[in-house]
């Protein structure tokens, strides 16, 4: 600090409080080479000056024996005032016995009169000022100025220090405010700050009843290191009750609390809270719970997902992903006839073996990586259709999935038409399935994309029809070519009257729209016969075949050719 001030031609300011003029001048002459010096002739003048200019004073040199107000009184006032207590005080007196009482009263050092050693006085002043400046820097980094809680770095350092002296069972708690960024955006940062301050005050009150420390880790997140307890739900309720007693503009506040109970002291403290945050993040969107406890299964699942995310690119490049095909049979005639197929992705991981699509597809849908899979499937499927077309002399149409994220790709139409041109296919040979959930994301964009695709000759299938509520409304504005009935209706239609009625309703809608229905998930003959009686035209499910790799699917095409030849 001293060198920085010198470089800009600035000096620290020292207040000399001394009633004797000669002593003031002696001290002033000693100090003015290094400092800007101001004077007070008694304690009252000193306090009046400090009340106006405390921020500019770096050190007080204080005589004890003065008229009007003594040095002891000045020292007492300074140490009882938050603003003045940050200024170091060096006491000056001839009385050796006053040294101990002055230090106990809050003085930081002691200079004995008469002032016969200028170098010593300058050295003591420099040392005390630098110590206080360093302390001020440390204090500013130690606590969050908004909440008064520890900052993240000091929080973890204190934990490490505490663990040197105690071995109690402790919990790591992560507390997060749901959608806090919206509070700041809608009601302003001032309202958000009020909420953070109130939560911090309740946390501090909670810690006063037990052993623990806390920090304001980020904008909407608090970390608490607390002696083991089972009442964290009660903690959340107490915080919300306290906040309800205060007038906040914002809507109802929801807290999520993740707990890593009885932390493993063999792990570093940062890992304790990573685990607690994992439990906390698992509560997103779950409005039935406020608290969740970490367990190793959650951690293992996270590591598993991270590996899948990390390996997707290499697995695409190495063709560890494989496209399977599930047949769709027309059932309107005397015998089922192979009409088309659906392309389905499978993952034969080089280390983990076959991975269920239920593990990786929802994961990749959630982070946008499913677009990479979709493009891989489109390319593989188009090439396979072309290969079968060349081998058998006709093209078997195959459906591929178009995910929600694909809808927002400005090059979607060009990508798909490019695959057709590359493989010598027509647009009615590569069918496009759009899941019902995509119909609620961006209606304007979806309508535009579907119209563009249909203008290019593509046939659009609405997948999982009936699984949500959006599709009924969208059917009035979006033209489609096929409805795919949600398989949950089919699987329950023989044992659940409601599911049966919903299947009949889907068939009524299809007749009104004059489009065919594909019933997925058919596994029993009774289901097939009932659907056929309802007027369903196309069936897909294990009753006919599970999804097959391309080589095995070819046997179905060959069988269909043989049956057609016999009939002719």
C-alpha cells in the first residue's frame, strides 16, 4: 500500500491528539515526512473531527492526560463505535503504569514521552497502519457485505481449521432459492437483496442455537456446515415463516435444501458440498418436497451420465450407435402386411455394453445433444432405405424422429432434402415423426417448419398422440399425415375402461381428420383384434417384432416378398 500511495503522490493521514503545543509540533515534524498530519488539542476536538472525516484517518496518536475530554474517554468512544473502531490508536504518555490499562482499553501500541527516538516512532506508526490495512482487506474478503455471512473461500478455510480441533458428526447443507433470477428481473435487485438478507439473518439465528458456520456461496445459494440434526425441513419452514412476516413484493418463495448427512471426513470439504448440491439440484421441478438427502447412488448416477455425455462424440465416430428398425404392419386385409418401419437408436458402448435408450435419450434431450443422435439416425436410415431399395427393387418407408431442438435448426429442411438427394430417395420414403411435446414449445416456428416440410413432400407423423393436452389444439392449425397413438393407451386398453375409451376417441379424431392411425406397443392378439374392430389401420409392437438390426430386418422384407409372390 505504501508504495502504491507514493507512486501517485498521496500520503496516509495521521491525527495527533495532544494538548501541549510543543509536543504536537515535535510529533508533527517527525511524521510529516511520511504522512499528512492533522491536529486536535483535546479529546472533544478529536471526536468532532473523526465524526466528520473518519474515513480519511489512518492512525490516531492519542495523549491520555488532556483537558475537556481525556484520552481514556476518546479511546472508549472509538472502540464502541463501529466506524471509529477500524482506526488504530497509539497511546502517548509518561506513565509506565498506563500502558497495560491502555492496551486493555483498546489501544494498539504505546509510545512513551518524551519523543527522543523519531525512527522508532515512524517504525511503530508504519507497522500499526499496515497491520490494520491488511486486517481490513482480510475482513472485506472474509464476509459477504450483503448478508454478513462468510464468503466461499473463507468458509472452506474455516472448516479446515475447525476440523483440526474437533471430530463431531457434521452435515453439509446447500440451500437454494427457486427461480431467484426471476425475482431480480421482475421486482428488481433491491427486492432480491432484501430476501437474501432476511434468509441470512434467519440462518445466523439458527446457528446461534447450535454449532455451525454458513456462507453466501453465490447469488441464490447458501452453504451451511452444521452439527447433525434431523430438522432441516423445520429450518426451511422457519425461514419461510420469518419471511412471511416481512412485506416482500415478490411471489411466494420456495427453498430447496440438499443435505449431505454426517459427512465423510476422508473427503475434502468442497466435495461434501458438491454432494449436497447434487441432492439440492435433484429437487428442481419437484414441488412435493423441500429437502433431499444425498446418497452414493445419486453420485454414481451423475458420474454415469457424465460418462455418457463425454462419450457421445467418439461413439458416433466409431459407430457404436446402431440403428434398429421396428416393423409397422397394415391390418386392414386378411393378413398383416409389412408397410413401413420406425428407426430406433441403440448404443453398444465399448466399455458399458448395451445401454438402454431410457438412460441416454432423456439425458441427451435435456442437454440438447439429442440433435447429434438425430442427425446420425437420419443419415444411417436414409442410406439403409437406399440400400434396400437397390436390393429389393422397392423402397420401404422408414420413420425417423425429429426432436424439439431440431425444430429450431434453421437448416433443418436443407439437411433432410440433402439426405434425400444424396441417397436417391423421394420425400415419401423418409417419414418424419414429431413428438407431441414439441407442439407446445414454439407453435409459430413449428407451424412454419411443418408447412415447409410438407411443401417438399415429407409426410408428418404426430408421435405419442394423447400423452399431453397440446396436440388437440395444434391439430386445428398444423396439417399432419399420421397419428401415432400413445402406447400407454394400448397397453392398458384390455384392463382399463378409460384407456379403451381414449383409444376409441383417437380413432374418432383420425376419422374426422381423414388420417390413418398407428397403434404402438401392441403385444397381444386380443389388442390387435380390438384395434382392428375400431378401424385402426397400422400396428407396431412386439406382437409382430421387437426392433431389429438392419441385417435381421431384411428377413422380414424377404418374407413379405415371398408371401406376396404366393398370393399373386
